[in-house]
């Protein structure tokens, strides 16, 4: 039989410890052993405040330093070097070299269309536009507004399905 010892603690502390032991499904002796082992293994003291470990602090500092370096490099690229170059040029009395203008390549003569070809294309496009307008007018004439008692009104197209399918095919071919 194991010998037991009594500790003198406040009643409220003893009750809290018993509740803690019950939550962890162990008896008070085992719980106290585990708590003491935890503090010893992790080099913790209940009398000191818990601070982050040195390794995690070191990693955090390295990340911050890397971020600062990236910011400084960005500033150097976008602000410092161009400004310094401008100041140097002003001090030397030189003018800023202007970028050379590159001539646009002339469009090959075979891509250029003659006046007749352009007029033919315009007339063809106008015919397509007229046909599309006729189709749209036909559709708009056959649209009815239907009232809905439980929601928004809606539009109903009163044409046969075959005519609707023909419109769809015609529109695909026009494009």
C-alpha cells in the first residue's frame, strides 16, 4: 500500500484541483504528478510570466527584417535611382536622353482595300443590318407582357418554336 500525505491548501483551491482532475479523468495524485512533470520538462515556472521562446522570436525578427529589406529594395528601384539619375544629369548640365522614336511599319499594300471593295463591304453590312432590324421588329411585334400576381411581370414570345429555332440559326450565321 502506498503511503499518502496531506497538503495544506485552501478549500477553494482543493475544490478547483478536484474539478480539474475529474475533467481529465484521473485521480488527484496522478494529475499533480503530470502537472509537475509538465512544468519541469518545459522549464516553466508558475511564478514567471510566459514569454515566447527564443526560436520563435528569432524567426519573427528574421521575417520582419526580410520584409524591411524588400521594402528598401523596392524604394531604391522605384524612387531613389531615377531621382538620383535626374539630379546627376541636372548637375552635369546634360539633358536627359530622349528615347528614340520607332517608325511604325507601313501596312502591306495587299492588306489595303480599294474604294470599291470598301463600298461593297459597306453595302453588304447595311443589308445585314436591315435584315436584322426586320427580324427584331418581327420579334417585338409578337412579344406580350404577362402580369404575374405573385411576382414580377414577364414577357411571352408568341411565335412557333420552328420560327424561333430559325431565328437562332440565322443569328449564328450572321455573326
